C-alpha cells in the first residue's frame, strides 16, 4: 500500500476549508483566531489564506467546528497510519468516538476494561464517587486501536506460543477486546480551560490503565504560540502536540516580528514538544 504524506496533508487541509471549520469572516478574522489578540488574528489569517480558506464566510459554532475537526483528524490518521504497516504491522482501527463518548466508552478496550466494573461498583454504592471523584471518567476524541492476533497467524509465521504466553491481551484466544494504541485529543483552539482539560485527561489515562500507556497526543489549530505553550511545555502527560499547519505557523509567526512569540515557538519545536500533523502517523509507528 503506497502513501504520499504531502498529498494526505493537503487533503486534510481541504477538509478543514471545505467544511468551513477553517474560514475567514467578512471582517477578515480567521475562524480559529482570538479576535481580541492582534497576534492571533495576524497569524491565523496568514495560515487560513495559505490553506485556501473561503473568505466572507460566517464562522461555525464551536460544537460544529469541533465535530468537523475530530472527523478530519480521524480521517487523516485512517488514511495514513495503517499504510505504514512496514513500520508497524498489525490490524488497526481508527475510531472517531464523537457522540458515542458518553459513559465509559473506553472500558470496552484494553487496558481500561476494568473501568466498567468500577462504574458498576459506584452505581451500587454512590458514596464511592466522593472518594474516587471523576478521575476514572475518560472521554476520548479519536482512538487508534489494535486488534488481537489469532494464534494461527503467529504459527504461520513460525511463532509457536502453545503452552506459553497465557495472559497477553495481544492473543485473541485470551482476549477479544481491541487494545488502545493511542488516544488523540482534538482541540481546534486552546481557549479558556481547554489546555488544562487536555492535560487532566492525559493524566487520567495514565493513572487508570492496567497495562502499557497508550500514545497520548493532542492535535490543534491554535495560532497563538503562548497558548500552544500552555499545554505543550513540560513532560509526563501528553507525548507531543501536533499542529494542523506547523510550517505555515512558523512562517506567519516569524513574519509578525513578535520576538517573544518567535522564541516561544522555536523553543517548542526545538524542545520536541510541537510537531506537524504529518509527523503524527510516523510517531504512531514508534
């Protein structure tokens, strides 16, 4: 299976513009800009025009923009990561959780299946919720799942596990539940408390697992370097943040001549805390 990441990146951008997730209104303000911040408006407008966003278009409401953004990210990952089977073989599924995220959706999959038992225990004894809080309540946006392998597939490759390896969820005869390989949080912008929400979700994923920690990634279209830094800086929670148009963001930020913004953005990139959307499928292969 062949793939051209540059072509897929362009198609991803077309999805953002054709669905009006990325657009420019009659006042010349891009849909991902904070109109109260001059730098945000300048950078966002430059990126939007580079990507071919329609102008004079009314901005979508936040819920519609967020839904479209999640769908575009899921489609991009679906079109790219499974095609990298030479780097990471396996039976993969990319799931846009969307409106199905209510309740313990993640409890269907390894290593979070125990969360359904926890939810049932709290239903029987509500006072447990006062002790546990909501740290077990995890609502993902996009999941990358790996399906368990059938033993005969291994045997055909000369790998015999009969009489051994009795408990690994990777083998289908012991578990039929897909394994969470990655959780991708989609934040079209990083206004108000969205950065803190993403960080809290990441920590909950780490604390509540019974097994290997999945990749924990954030994809955003936020144009302001300072707001990107509010989530990307530091280690221990998210793997890395991915921007929908990093080269375009760098060019627009440098064109602004804002020394502080340029330094912040360069630090995020040099410190390996911010990458482009095209890097994401390759990082999933790690």
